[in-house]
């Protein structure tokens, strides 16, 4: 059994996970200690300041230690220690004393300096100690290490010490009348020195004999530009970066040219938009022999040949500050970089940047000073009067407890006494407010909430506010998923599922909609049946009417014509005109066959109609002893073989012209049939005779007509039934003396294609 300091009696103990490690919690009546598995001496965790401890309860899930005392309950937050701030001794602290550079020695000691004549050494075992630079006016600029050797660049020259031997700072005999921004040891043979505003100088090491002619860049290269950092890469190449107002500030030393060459002139970097800017300030190594450079506007990743492989623009990635100064890559491939507004980490897998600031434990957000990756893979940054050690694996680890509970419900502004996540609203309830908790005691500014509906893919972010307001909810079922995460983009796997049902008004309910749908269907069916019945009746009426007209046509026209024709044949027989009778009978039979064939169709070609008409006219011409001639003409745009017309539509008008006009004429008459188009869809047929005219025909020998011809009236009715666009116009023809010269019938027929 371990003993407590001061021989305090142990009144209780239990296992606890603290700082991510399995430890033992020991407590007396007033003190609380932690004992690690490998520790021999307990560490004081908490003192009650006179209160008596009655009991201690550890909740490893919420990482909270509850201490019950005689004066109340005390809560200790047990969290992972990801940031350790090691501040200078109080008597050495002063305002604005920023640690401008950091170096780690082979023995693990950390060297750092501010802009004064003090060099500080931090050891985890012994804490802080200081080394004094020889003069008070000395101001440290940067640190460089090579094994156990340390080079300190200052405003008055370069100081050197071997940290394993004499541990004294000695000024190197380098004669330069300006501040030294940085120096590097190249292959343990040369010391390359970057003075402010002057060319890079090279001395042999350790003899310090100056080497001339190694850097041949012209004067403008040094006077027109501001150079900030010089660096030796793993492959032995020397890089120089800074501000080049007329170019981009990244260069590599060329052994062949003995000069620094701008990488912007390389063919691989012809796309200058890949540079983050023209001002660069820090260089650091990266995996796969690559190089990282930081500057104003972002940073670049280049390969060892100077080809840009990656650009991070602070505007594109919404980084809080444009001044990036300090950069490195951790052992997991994440890129860490510092700004005036905190520390940032770029995750290659998610292609996102996460910001780490004071709420995560940093003493301040201005981190553009000392910045170093340690041998253990963690980071150390210079802050005011101290250093911040950052465990890169712990700081991105979530401190949430993977729980999210519903804490309260408000409906229409009134708090409801239930935490049931299945919520059913009543009529008139359209506003819902959900309050929830992540059941953790970390800083609320580190917790971020988001939600989405079941059918959504995009999350809606609520920020740090643990409440969700839903207003003017439409009727329906809602499935909400709410999640909690931290400022490191770690989201809990267990979310809060809330189901909300909003009833619909009766006119939006399912049964009402089904009823209305059924009524609409019945109405449509009724209207359809009524219209269909009316259409059917109309079709029947029109069909009967057409059939009646066709029958009337055949009954009124054909018997009379056949009677006259048979009389003509009889006359030929009596007069012993056998050949004429035979030819007449042949023509008559062709006509009858055409009439019977055509009567089977509602429409025939104009060509067939004209062929039938010619047979009829030939018979009538013979029977009337050729008292008339006929001619049929049509325009070039009329194609009889392709036009469709009703059958027997022309014969009644030709019959009228012959029997009432041409027959009673003293001279030989002429019947003209002219066919043309009067419109795109109207066929104009003119039947013109030079007979005695309609007036004379009505009074001329009425006794010779023993029947009334209905053919013209029936044909007119047929045309009207077939199309309202069809019409018949009868024109009486007169000469200049107002004497009748015949009749012209105009038939306007709507064409059927």
C-alpha cells in the first residue's frame, strides 16, 4: 500500500483514466492524489482547503471526478492534457517578450530566445535555466542546431556553443555590419550566413576562412528583395525564401550557376497561380523528401526539385488570418501552420483546415514567432514569456462522451413536462423548440451541433447553441437527426433521433383527399359517358343521314337514267344499227360497273370520278345525236390521281346542263368542265354550258319533262354534310345585250387527301 506525503492516512482509492492513462486515485480526508502505474510518489491533484472529503465518485464516461465534502459537492474535470504551457520564471517575465525561435538539442533540451540578450533552456526534468549573451544590446534573431552545436544569429553577429562541452556562448569572428537573420551549417564544412539586406556569405567551418565566388547573384537580387529564411534540405540543396515584389520568393541554389534560381522560372511552375503569394517567411521539411514554405496568403508544398505540388490559399480554406508564419508536417501527414489568429491543421484526408485557439488551451492566438516540430512528433510554439507544447495526437482527439440527450421541449412557447423524443403536436401547434445536451463539461465554445431531416443529405449547422427551433411546421411526419461534434471536426457516432408528427386539417387528411379524389373520378366518368353518348348519337344520326341521302341519290337518279339509256338501245335495235347498239351497250355496262364500284366508297380519286363522268357524257352525246361536245381541263397544280372526292358528285350538274341547257339549243352546244385550286385545301370545279339558260329552260316545253330531277339538291346536301367548307354557286351567263348565253355551276369542294 503506497503512503501519502505528510503521512496522511488513505481513506479511499479507485482506478481512474486520467490524461488518457490508467492511474490510481488516492484520497485522504482533505487531499486528492494521483498515482501512475510507474510512479513511486503520488501527485497532488486537489486540496479541499479545509473541507472534509466524505466520498469520491469517478465517471470515466464524462471524464468528471465528483468530490463529496462536508460543505458541498466539488467537480473536477478530467480531460486529456493536449497542451502544456511552460512559462518563464515570474521574475523574468515581461510584457511583449515573445519567444522568436526554438531549437531542440540531441539530449532533448529545448533552447529558445526572445528579442533580448537571454537564451533560455527548458528541460522537462529540471525546468528553466538561462544563458546570458555577452552584451546587453544583443537581440536574438534565430537559432540553428547541428548535433550538439548551437548557432545563435543576432543583430550583432553569430554566437556559438557546444551544448555538450563548454556550454559557453562565443561570438564567431565574422565581420558584417548588419544583423544576421539566420545561419546554417552545410555538410559540417561551410557556414552559410544570411545578413539583413546583403548577399549570403559563406565561411569554411570550423576554420571560418571566407569563401568567395560561391554566390554570384547580382546586386539587385539582394537590394530589390527581402530574404527571410535559408535552409539546407535532406538532399543537400540550399533553399532561400523571402519577398520578391517582381517575382515569387522561392529560390534554390544551383551548384552549376553558383547562384540562387527562382523556381517560378521552372517549366513545371509555369502556372503562377499555384504560388500562394510573393512573400514567404519559413521553410520546413516534409515527407517524401518534399519541402513546405509558408507565407502571406497561405503555403506551398514542393518536391525536392522545386516543383509545386500543393497550394493552400487562406481565402479558399477560410483560414482566420492570412499571415502564415511557421509550418511543419506531423507523422500522420497533417500540415500544421501558425497564424496571428491561432494554430491550424490541414487534414489531407478531409481536405479541411481546423483551427486551434485559446479555447483549446493556448495562452494566446498570436503564434507567428517560434515554431518547431520536436523529435517525438509533437509541436512547440513560442508565446509571450514561454512555450506551448502541443500533443498533436491528443489535441485532435474528441473530448465528447458520445452522448446526446433531449433536455427540454417547448411547444408554441410553452415548456412541456416530458423528454420523450416522439412528439405529436395537436391542432394549432406549429412551433417547436428542442433543447438538448451533450452531457459533457468541456468549454461550450468547443461543442458544435448540427441536424438534418431523414430525407436530406446536407447538414444544417447550429453553431454552439444547443437548441433547435422549428416554426410553421407543415402537416406530416418529421424524422430529425441531431449530432454533436467538437471544434476539431470530431462528430459523435451516437446522435439524437427526434420524431415529430404534425396533424393535418380535415381538408388535408388522407380520407378527405381519397373522398375528393373518388368524387372527381366519378365526375370525370359521368362527363365522359355523357359526352361519349352524345357523340355516339350524333355519329349515328350523321351516318343515317348520309345513308339516306345516298339511297335517295341512287333511287332518284339511276332509274331515270337507265330508262332513257334502254330506250336509246331500243331505238338502235329498231333502226338495225347493230354496231352502234353494241358499242352503246358496252359503254353503258362500264358506266354501271363504275357506279356500283364507286358507290361502295365514301371517297374516290378525282381521276375515277372524271372517268365515270366521261362514260356518262359519251352515252348522252350518242343518245342526243351529238348535239353537244364536252371538254375537261385542269390546271398543272391539280393531280387527279391523288385527290379524293365523293363519288357521283359531278354527274347531276352535267345532266342538268345537257337536258335543260344544251338539248334545246339550235346549234351544237359545248359543255366545259374546268378544275383548279382556289385555295390550298379547296378544289374549284366549274361546269359551264352555252345552252339557253335557266330562265328559258323553265318555260321551254315543260311538257317534255316527265320527271323532276332531285340529283342537284341531293348532291348539294351531301356536300354540306361532308364539309361545311364545301359550297355550290350557280351563275347565269349573259352577253353584252343581256341575252342568256348559258349557265355556270361552281363547286367549291374541301379536298380529301
